C-alpha cells in the first residue's frame, strides 16, 4: 500500500529483506570504540547483497513544517598545490550544431556551410552582479591569496592528491551572438537573449573568481558529504537554517551527543572523525548514518544531502543513508573504455527494476547479463536507463528523486551498477542516464525537502517552489549552492559511474515559470522570450551543458522539451542552451491522435508535417512511443491497434483477426516512418519493439486521500510491472515477427546511416493513393497506408540513377507479413522528371506495406 505520513507518500512494498531481529544492539551504550556498536549492511561478498539488520533505530523524527527565509550562499574555492586557484584552459570543443528557423517538408536538405562571423562587441549592459560575499581580494581568476581576516569555510579540505591531480578544463564563454546569424528571427528578442547570455557570463566569471572555475566548482562531492582521508572521515553539510547538528548512526549507537558538529558563518556544519586506534575507519562500510538537526520546524533526522547510497530497512518507511566505502579489493574497477559517440543514436529506453520477465524487481546484475545482450542483438547503440537516482516511491518511475547522488538500491549496490555500465561499454553500447534536475520529491524524512527546517533551502519558497501537478519541490536555480549541488551531481554520474550522457527530464517545466502547464505553444517567439521564462533555470542548463561538453566531449546531452524553445540545440558558445538533441515529443502525440480515428481520416501531409516539423540543423530524437504511453491509464500503439484481440489471436497456429492483421501491419509502418523521417536519433521503450501487450502498473495498495476517498490499488502486484521478453522471443507468436522487424530496422540504419544523411527529399504525399515516398541518403522509402488498394507498376521518383534493390520489406513473412513482393527483382531507373525528381522506377506497392529500396549500382555505361 501507499502510506501517508505528515503529508509524505511512501510505498509499503513486499519486503525483499531477510529479517533477523537484533534491535538490542542498537540500544547499547556508546563506549568510545565505534567498532563495537557498528553493524554493516553488507554481510556477504556477493555481487548484490541486500541483507541488513532488522532492528529499528532508536531515534525519533519531527517533520512539522515552517516557512523560513532563504539562507546565505556558501562560497567554496579550491586551491592547487601551489596555493593558487585553478585557471580554466581551453579545450578543443566538439562540433556545434547550427539552426535555421525554417522547417523542411518537401524541400531538399542540403549542406549549409557555416558562414564565418567576426566577434561582435561584448554585451554592453550585463546584468548587475549579485551580492556575493567577497572572499578574495585578488583578480577574477583568484590567483591572489585571501586575507587572514576572511577565512574560507572549507579551507584546506582538499587532499594533496586531489590538488595534484590532472585537472580538466572548460572553454571560456564566447560572445553568444552567432544565434542571430543562425536564426535572424531572434534579432527581435535580442534584449532578452543578450540579458540571458550576460547572466551566464556573469556566473562563469563569479565561479572563476570565487571557486577557481567551473571544473573545480563541479566537484562539490569532494568537499561535502563524507570524505575519507588517511587520518579519518570528514562530514560536511550545508544547512544554514539549522540551530545545531549532530552526526548519528550505527557507528555511535545513534547517540546525539557523541558527534556534535560545528557551524561556520556560511551555514556549513562540519565534523572530523579520526580513525580508530587500530587504523580502521571510524564509520564502517555499510553502516547507517543520518544527520540530526534542531531546525526552525523542530528536531529532525535527515539523510545527508550528498549521500552516495541509501536503503530502506525492513519494517521502516523512510530510507536510511548508508556510508558506502568498500575496501579497495571489493571496489569495482572498470575494464573497458567508453565508446565513441555514434553519428546517429538508436536508444533503447529501459527501467532496470521492471526488466525481468518475472513479477519482481530486477537487479543490475540480471540486467547486465540478460538484457544488455538483447539490446546489442536488436541493433541499438545506446541504452537510456530510467530511475537510477534513488527514489523512495517506486511507482514514481524514478521521477520523485530523494537522494540525488545515490543509485537505486532496490536493484543492487553502486558497484553492481558500475559493472552493468562496464559490460555495456564492452558491447559498444552507450549508457545514458535519465537525470532529474527539474524537481525533487517532497519527502521530508529521506529527501531534500525542508532539509534544514526551511522550505527555501534548496527550493523556491511558497507556491513557486511547488509543482502542483507533480506534487514535488522546484529548485531555486538562482541559488549558488543549488548550482554547486546540481552541477556536481551531473559530474558525479559521469565521473564515478562512467555514464555517457544524459536525458534531462522535465526541461520545459524548468524553463518557464508556468512550467508548460495549461499552455499551448504556438511557435510565436514571444512565448519563449518573455517574463514567463525562468532565466535562472535556462542559465543553469547552459552551465551544465558547458560542463558536460567541456569535460566530456564525447558525452551526449538530450533535453525533454515540448515547447520548441529556439536555440535549444545551439552551442552555449554561440548563445544557445547547449543540448545535442531535443526529444521530438509531438510525434508520439500525433500517432495517438491518429489511432483514435478511422484509416480514411489519416492525412499523409499531416503525418509528414509532424515528423519533419523541426528547426533546420536542430537534432531531434524521434520516437513513436516511450514509457509515457505504456503507463496505466494510457495505451501502447499495439494496444490501440489490436486491443483485446492480443490476448487470443497472436498465436501462429490459429487465423488472425482483421484487427490483428491491421495492427501488425500499421505497427511496423508507424515505427519505420518515425525512424525514417522523425529525426537524427530514435528511441524505443523496452518491450514496445514487439508490441508488448497491456500497460505498466507499479505495485501499489489502496490510497486513502485526505477527503475520505479511496484510490484502489492492485494488491501490490508486480504482474504488470515487468517485461515479457519471452513473448517476443517465441517464434510461434506474432510478437516475434514484430521484434524481428524492429531488429531489421535498426540494422538497416546501422548499415546505411540514413538518419544523419544530409540528403532528404519527400517526393510524394498522395492523399488519394495514401502513399508517402521520400529519399534519405541512398535509400528510397515507399509507404502505402491504403487499407485495401495495392498498386502495380507504381512509379516513384528518385535523385540518383541506377539499379535499386529491396533492403527492407514490412510484408516479409518473417515479419508477420503476407510475402507479396519478390525480393529477387531488380529495379532500374529511367530518365525523365517525375515528382520533381530527375529519375524514377516502377514497383509494386501492396496495401499497408512499407518497402525500402537501396541504390546498389550506378547507371550502365555504353
């Protein structure tokens, strides 16, 4: 069931732990030796151990709320071994993407050379600098020492090894003016855009001055949270609203008075724990830890904000922070280098927990061994992992994050996740993370909400800090420490876990104060550059993309934006937001709209317009459906097409119904035309490649609402929270044909690289014949959406003369089709203009069939 505690939702799922009650040890008196009272989460040396002592801890929490004003910034510069701050150096930047406001429909896409542009004058009127406390009387680069009268809150906290480490660097800001050349329509909004870029440059300059640069600033995890040295463990936490703080846990029997922390003038609480007499660490690996604070809203125990691992103990609702520092011999060591970024992305969107064919929570190890080889075989070159950041509410699909630096403990340990990623790299698969920086769980006991007893700590206060639709908290991107926290979080996953990039969730919600709710974006530029734009949030996105591409040039950055924000995929140097790709979210909505209509109502021009309606040179990841369409309350494409017939008529040993025949044919055509026209990348949610039946429904009990109403649950069942890969593998079911077609589709793109080809031309959108013909690269795609008419000797135009052959046929028997086309046939072009093309050839186009023809030889010479 889902229980409500002080307005916080927590899941009560069937426990996966073994319970051995040993609560007495938790109440033993603290005798000065931390080892005697410590218990470890990791009792075995298995790849995934979820054993934990069953006793409840002997502490209480008070989560009453009180609104308190926002706190001061904390400025944390870092020094090199010679005492000077690091200075950013130039790296060779990865190639940038340029844009043009026009969309391509029936126009030829040709290469447009970037016109060299001289540097414009700098922004004349930059925004007024914020009141950052001056900790450095020196230059902007921070090379002069600070005065004795202004000690820094974290002076001397970085080890010599860290100081001497080879540092990466990030390009300095450009002039941000190339966007006006890329899209002249932006000139009318120059005041807003110049102000935005001025804010970005101001932040970069202040970070250089007070923190030693963005590269240093983004390593907050080396200062905050738990840091280990040869002498012991230091723990720091930014909690300016707290009146007092103590570190408590298994290591000191949860004794509030044992390890009292001290506070500096910037609201940073700190304590150093020396090693035990025998040299062992003062906090054993795997033991539970929390910070107890006296706050304006009362005494509360919280999981440290920078915790690297957290686990829900049996019989408890809130999670517990875990001190995770295994011995060197137990730490996972990466064996394989990260793959280079592919020219075109074919992304397999996956949720580790629900990736088992059995009704259970799957593990990182099982996903590594069972699912990754499947992804490789299917032809995808990237896997996008959902729900990686820890989230106490499983049914949130991972989008209500409670612990931002901790991986989902339901699926295994941090080292198990590293093993998964390393195996993917061995297979040549990129691993992208579905990262959530757009909002956070409103949980008080195990999340960031009200962390220091104020509602304005990490988030905006009042209504601006609350997302009424998502029931979650909204970050204050104008806060110095929030910037440190989120930038460090992005870097942590890239650095520690070797992720190859991110899909940023909920970017539309970030960029606008209305969060895109109850707003219809029409494409008018005033909708993007006005008072409704959250410039602080957009500036953060520019900074994080600067960080990603500066330190990790091969990393991929994808933004989930439904608004169509101009400059979204233009480099930050040129004045853009800096993403590599935008998710083309309108395509899935269009397919759902069409699937609720009769075939006769489908308009070919409407389909083509939706698929190609994107800005020139703005790379998009297209998808026919993602996890959104698979959730309970919605329907997948397969279920829209075949409905209840999927239960009884998918076996090959019985005749299919007309509904099943139509569904299988259109399922293949929809996915292929989305891959062919929709963008420069493609995404599929796991299982949808074979038309996974039914929906996703996470285990949940009945929910009792404050108004007395009861929302029915599903008896905490995992039956519909899994993926039936066995259906796609069964060669006696029609699901198998759909899976084989998806595999052939991915391998076709791998062979011909048509998604990133500059040559694209749509030669036919025939509303009468219901036919769409287009070229991409050296391929000609022919789609006949007519429900009953097949066409013999049907002429299609093409650019290049010569001999063509069939390289993909949705009607092939292997794919569940009727085998109506002879694959041995060769197709020779004739000269003469047809459909505005200089050449053409004749073919047979069966109804509800998609066929791809490839140029295999040029014209015969005399």
